[in-house]
C-alpha cells in the first residue's frame, strides 16, 4: 500500500512506496529471465487486457496489459509493447504502435473517473527502466492529490504539422531536444482520441523517436545508450511530451529547481526537421509519404 505524505511548506506530496525496492533489474543481472517475454506469462500478474491471439495469460499476444507487482499508486499497470524484447517504438511497424495507443486509450478510459491517469514510458536504463523489455506504465493518482502537470505551451518552433497534431519544441523546453506532440483541437482528454488520430500520432511518435536517435548518434552528449521518456498529460488539452535523456540533471538543478537547457529550442526544431538518420536506414521507409 502506498502512503501519501504532504509537504505543507511547498504544497507538494511525496508517495512512500517501500514495495518498489523489490523490483527486478535485468540491467544489473544479465541472467534474469524476462517476465515480459512470451512463455513467461505465469511470472506476472494476470493480464487485464491483450491484443492479438492466444488465451488469457498464454503466449500469442501482440500487446499485453498487467497490474504492476510493485505499484507506486493503488492503481498501477504495465503495458508491454510487444513480445519482442529487442524492439521498441523506433523499430515497430505502424500497426504495432497503433495497438499500443489502443491499449493506452482503453485503460485511460477505464480509470478516468478514479483520478488523474498518467501514462508514461521509460526507455533505457538512463531513463529509469528496470527491465529491458520495452513497456509503458499507467498510474492513477487520486483526484484529491495535486500533481504538477504542465499546461499546454504556446505553439512555436514547429517541427512538423499533420492533419490532427502539431509537433514542436516549446520555448520553455527543460531538456535538450524536448518535443511535444499536441492535438490541434484543444479542450479534450487523451481518452477522447479517435481512430484517425491514433493512426496520425503513431506516425509522428515513431518519426520523432527515430530522429532523436539520429541526433544522439551524431552529437557527443554521452557514452550511454540512447534513452528517452515520454508521457501523456492526464489533464484537459492533453499532449504527448518526449524527453530524450541526452544529459543528467545535476546538483544545480536539484538544488534550485531551475532547469538548464544547453540546446536552444529553435535549433532543436531545426535539427529535428533536417536530421540525417542514415545510421538507422530503413526505419522511416514506410513513413516517407506520411
């Protein structure tokens, strides 16, 4: 059970979750059997949603949703992106990404009356993932608990525009090459997303992740493998925010609460528009006309 502790002076909350310390970490132990791989379904909690074939808690699935064994909040789920632990957004064909968004939508709507529903993804150890097998998570924060959620920023430094979405690098960007994908229609929640919008955002998310991967390969930010986070705002006028983990937050940021961005968002938008992705040749071939 999680405990919510208020900080009266800052009006913020801390969640105390001792059960999280027991999480497996196969970045540290290379011999661990992956509980998210096909054939190991009995190693996890019983699934609450699946796309694909096969019977419940058996192999044959394409996307699988399970309750988290080590929850942060009382409602905490894991969305396993695919049966293949070696592939993620940047490698998937579009139908697989669309299935992922279908799972996000269904679970968001299942919980939307219970509090703030946050869907997020940690890709890579640098970004906070404890298991290599690509997955996202869904947590529900009770409505009475205030959470710091950024409101949608003004549209500027546009990278791309599609039928339903704008892709841009906000002026206030806290991280180098931070990218937002925001619906053109304001005043809606993520759970209201249409089938057409799912297809549209699937293309855009893959494009941005592949382009960020290309930038990371070309610029000497770090020796660590490419990592990123993204999350979907739980509030009205939602957006999807991609945070590439090109740098660490250090003492100044932690001590002051101020963010230092070493890349001007205008330059980030220009690089994301023009970046060469020759090192991942073929990843965008099926998106050329999208």
